[in-house]
C-alpha cells in the first residue's frame, strides 16, 4: 500500500492519495526515511569494570555460595563487612551468563526421545489407554481400550471399578491370545501412566515377546489414535454424562458402541472401509465391488465424470505415529524393532535407518496428508458385539 500511495501521490497530492488508499500520511513519511541502526548505549562512568564483575560472579558461583540466592549472599557478605555491589547487580551479572535459575543442584534428565512407529498391516502396532467414565453418586469407572493403529479396530476393551496393573495385564494377555500374536510381531504403545509403566505389564510384555513404546511426558499427541478414539466415544450423541444404573449400564453401552465402531463406521483414513474389513483382510473384495458399481455408473453417464473412470478411495499403505520428516537425518524404524523410544521385551534387533528424500516440498505435502488422515478419524453410532471384558 505504501508503494501504491507513492505512485498515486505523483499524480495527485500525497494527502489525497493517502486518504483514498487509507494509508496514514505519517506511515508514508516514515517509510521514506532510511532506517539506521540504533546508536550503542553508552557505558555509565559508574558501571563496574569487567574484572569486578568477574570477581562477583566467581564469588556467587563459589563452593560456599553456589546454592544460595544473591540476596542471601549479599546479606551474608554485609554481615562480614564486605560489599561488592547491590544484590540486583548480582542478578544482572548472572543473567549476562544465563545463570539466573534454580541455583541448587537438581536432577536434570535429558529430553525424552520422540517415538517414531510405523505399521504396514494389522497386529503390528497397537495403542492403548485408560479413560474415566462417570458412575452414580460421584463414582468413577475405568475404561481400558486397545486399538490397532493400522486398522483402527478395537481389539480389546474392559470396564472396571479401579485402575490397576493386574487388570491391564489380564486384558493385554487375553487380547494377544485372541488375536494370535506371536513373539516379535507386535509393538504396544501407550502414554506414561503408572499402569502403563508398571513392572507387572512390563514383565508380561517380555514373556509375550511384545516390544513396548511410551509417549514423551506431557505429549498427548504421541498417543493420538487412542486419544481420538476416546474423543469419538465421549462425543457420541447417546453418550450419557453419567451411568446412573451402575457399571453394567456402562458395559452394555460400550458393547453397542464398539460393535458399531468396528463393524459399521467407515473411516476416511481407511478409504471409507470399516475397521473390521481392514483388520481381517477383506479390503480387496470390498474394493472390487465398489469398482463394479463405479464402472456401471461410468458406463451409464460417462459425461458426468470429467476426470475419467472413477476409482474408490485407496487404503493407505502405511500408518505412522510421528512420521519422521523427509529430507532430515532422522531414523525410521519398522514396528517390531526397538529404537530409542521402544523398550523391547525380546532380543529384537534395531532395523537399519532409511534416509528420506531431500525434496522439501514433497516432504511437507506428505506430512500434511498423514496428519489430515489422522485428524479425519471421527465416529457416529452403535451395534452389539461380544467384548473382552472382565467383571470386577
């Protein structure tokens, strides 16, 4: 707009040009002036010298005062008849060296590694979590859910009156047996809850030959599939704010919901297939039937299909938890191997890293498509199915 005002100002006066274009004249005049770097701030004659500052810093970081706040050091030295500078100046000296923080020794753990997990088929990568359901009179029930990341199929669930590692162990072991999970086949991903990290569950996974993976602390997006599934469940139109009739009401409602979720709900991220269709390998037969319907429609009215012969939506060939960015020196590990974010219960070997393409534009487009596929995982209503549920 400044350039337009300048150009128009050559034909009419500047005031009229600015008024027509809605540009303040002061902004135009300021843009005409060249920007100069600000003059350096002069050093006061009263300022401490660099040697004096170094002496104060050495005193503050000495073995005697390294655990003390500058105010405390200031008061202690005053009582001993020593004055270097005011305690505010002590803070400024520490700030110059990025030392204004908790001065006591504390345990500082390194940043947790980002889990990067890939699934190219069912029963390679599961995600599980626990959420609370409201019961009567303030009672809380606990819903345990295990979901297959590739197919979005809920392979096991349970509602209990308490959250415990023993119940989680029972659910995981029965679900693995039901799905026929073999050693070194599966990775089980979860957040860092006490139940998920318990020794009971860890020992079970070692016995089953299942690798385990955990989210980073305070990072719910690392367990996005379970979190999205819980949101879908609790945003159902018939989801009750409170299961007033007790735990059996909750189990009956969950049985109907998971039956619908697995057998009837069509995910956009699955090429509009149901989780059951993908999980049990019926994708090709469904795609063939869909293609026949589209071919018939195309033969009847080819003029309506300006893009040519239509095809049904494709099922993604791979699904990721935190797909590594392409073009960067990041390691991608296949599921069933152990990386820095996976604690393997067996002697699984680390798969070799695959260097990604350096084309940044393709990288960004692919990451955007993956995120879009995850975000489109949303749900609507219910039917019954036998569940893996224990009475508690």
